[in-house]
C-alpha cells in the first residue's frame, strides 16, 4: 500500500469501488483506447485516413488488447504511457495488414489523449458525485421537514445562544448542498470538452484545413464539447473541479464537526446511525465514537489540501509544460476517490441519523432560562430601554447560575421588572424556549419550497 485509497483494508472507507475503477490503471487506459478509437472513426469518416485503417484501428482499440505489464515497462522507459498504448495498437493493426497501424494517433499528441482521458474520468466521477448529492439532498429534505418544529439550542462560540429548531439546522445544510448541485452543473459546461490540437495546439498536422472539423467530430464521438481553443497549458478547467470538490468537502466536514459536538456525552442531542460495534473502543465498552464523522473530517481536509496543488498546476510554461501538468496525475485520483468516499460517509450519516429531542429539551433547560435572555431583554426594552434591560438581564442570568435559580423566578422578584408592567403571563411566555424560535419553521419551509 502506498496510498490509503489503494489499501485492501481501508480501501472501501477512503475510496469506493466505483471511483477506484475510474481512476485505476485499467480505467485510465480504457479512456486512452476510447480516444484512439474515436479519433480513427472521425478521421476515417472525414477521409483524413483510409477507411480500412480506421475500421481496423477502432476494432483493435479495446482494453483487453493492451498488455498492462508491457505498458508499465514502456512507460518507465518513455516517461509517458500514451506512446506505449499507441505502439501496442499499431502492432496489432499491422499484424492484420502491414502499414494500416501507422494511421493510429494521426495528428494527435500525447497530451491530447491524456487530457481528454482526464476529462472523461472527471465526467464519470461527476456522475457519481451528482448521484451522491441527489441522495443527500433528498434525505436532508426529509429531515428538514420532520424536525422543522423540534426545538434545540443554537450555539455561538460553543456556548448556547438562542433556541432554534433541528430542522432549521438541517435546512441550512440542505440549501448549501443544493448550491453545490448548481455549481456542479455549471462546472460541467466548462469542463466537458475534448483536447485535440497536436504538438502546440494549432492542428498543423491535419491537412486540407480539416483540423477543426476533425476536432468537432472527435468531440461528438466521445460525447464532449468543443473548446474555443487548445488548452494544453490552460488548466483552469481542472483546477475549477478541484475547487468545487474542496467546497463540497468543506460542507461535509462542517456537518461532521457539528455531529461530533452534538454526540458528546454531555450533549447527546444526535447520534450517528447505530451498527453493532460501530465506533466501539477496544478497552472502553461504553464508547460509541463518531467514526463516520472522523473519517469525513480526515478525508475532507486531505481533499482541500490536495486541491490546492491543482492551482499550482495552473502555472505552466508556454504551450506544453515541464512538470506542473504531472501534478494532476498525482492528486486527481486521490481527490476524486476521497470525494466520493466522503459523500458516501456523509450520506450514510444523514440517512440514518438518530435525533434525540428529549436531550435537546433538557439542554434548553440547563441554563435556567438564560437561553431566552434575549427575548426577555427585548420584552423589557420598550419600557426600560434596551441597554438598561440588557444589563439588568445580564446580572439576573449570572445570579441564576450562581444561585441555581430559574431566571423566571428572579424576574418575578425584581423591582425594575415589576415596574415595567409586564404581567406574569407575559414573563412566563418570554422564558419559554419554544416561544422564541424566530422564523425557524418559516425558513425551513422556504428552503423546502425554494421560495426565495
């Protein structure tokens, strides 16, 4: 094991079978031969190469015809895998009819096939990411609706702030993931284009002015768009995907961080889904650790750090680079496999999250009413003045904690509060956390209805 994503033991945690297949040697090489087949078909159709050559080349462009061990040796010798693939295809076609194989890779350069293969790998990765986002969004919609009226403490600086609802918390997350869906759709239009420009991107090798026509037909064969111009050393498309994945990973990590805090024994407001022995300790039988959240945290951090390398890869020299391009080869497989695994872990937690409303209610009450001090302050403000009311309630909240007395009892006895004219019924209402949820429910509904 050189990467945890390739580990027999950890592979299905830090990666997924689907994403690993896309970025495996077999997967990547499959995209190479798909490019060569599509190029031959396009050029045969346009009369750039003989039709019989196109037919035989496309016929031999199958992954099972590539000797990966031989390709390894060729890559170590040459420095790039593309020429090794081309050599093997040429050899097979020439065995059928000598000379036909020489039309393989006609007018293309190594980076054309490599970049297009990368685009195809990213396209299929985005399919996985999109499906994961759809599942997450669907489950968040259910949770937002189910818990939109369930009171809980909001936190500020890790301290209780004011009451809100758990549905409000979930709906914020839902709105964020829906924005990621929008971003993903926007990225597709810029990313999913072919690369075919030849040595310096000018398509000088395609005779009779058919270069752009060939490029368009190749893109059509591969189901990709046509770029405005060659982009061998213009790497914004790839960096943008890395940036998107960093954003998505950040959202997953924020969610995981909240889950870890809410799962603390002293808080206990939610739990990760229960599976026998999941997150158990080797020595403390009572432990139920937030294991999925821990993995999400680690993977998300790694994605964000690796994505930064893609911005370094943008700084490439002239028309074909010396080094920065290869950064993508190193980090993209890890970023993409980690991304899908992160979303899978996140999805599993959201779908099976255990919510404990009774603990939320208990925690709303532990401050002896201080959590609604803002409501009390605003209730007293019109008659006592906001700042005076603030200082008065501040002192009473402190006394409630020190003397272990409910804030409501202290309010009832305070002469200034009595002078304010607020009735006992009003004071009681102000001190009820369930009455100070603001527009939590309305905002949840707005997200669910997308009425904004």
